[in-house]
C-alpha cells in the first residue's frame, strides 16, 4: 500500500472498475454492436440529429474517439449524415432505421445489466447511490472547469 492509499477506498479506482464491469456485461448482451456505441445511441435514439462536435461534447469524449465511433457506425449502416443547414462545413448525424433498431436492442441490454448490478440494493439504496454519484460528478465537473 502506498502511503495509506487503499485502492478499495479510492473513488476513481472503484468507479473505474465498476464501469469496466458494466461495459463487459453490456458487450456480452449485445449481439450486434458494442458498448462504445451507447453514448451515440443515447443521444440520438429519440430522433435527434447532432454534429460530430456536439456528440463528442454530449458523450464527454475526445473528437477523435467520436470520429472513430461514427466511422464504425456508418460502416455498419447505423447512422446517416445530412448537411447541417446552420454550417455547410459540417453534417448532422442521426440514426437510420437499422440504427434505431440496434439502439432499442442496446437499451434493453442496458436495462438488463442495471437490473443485475442493482439487484442487491433496495429502492432507497439505489436512489442514494445515484444521488451521491451525481454529486461526485458535479464536483469533478466543476473542478475541471476551474
């Protein structure tokens, strides 16, 4: 142990481990896709269309990561790009019919993973968990903007 550092009491370590386990569980349930597409599915499932820059911001990922994700999704026939009427240099990304189908499948898989993950928590514990996690996120987000 490094000068009192206990990884099992480290917010970053424990949160990262949980996140990786969520991703693995989701990937196991997805027959046609990967958990890496989830931020795009979440942003676009309700019929929205965003630029690549907007999607990267919404997903809290770097532009190259979003570009690679969108390139794979375009290759797999899940998205379509249309000219952005507000900026002719960019395009708007939306889900096509197959993309909406895959997004719905991914949402069902995510719901199943959440049920497994939180099965041992009461409704009150789930609420507390999310309330606390949102406070942690807000603190870290504010620190990043300082």
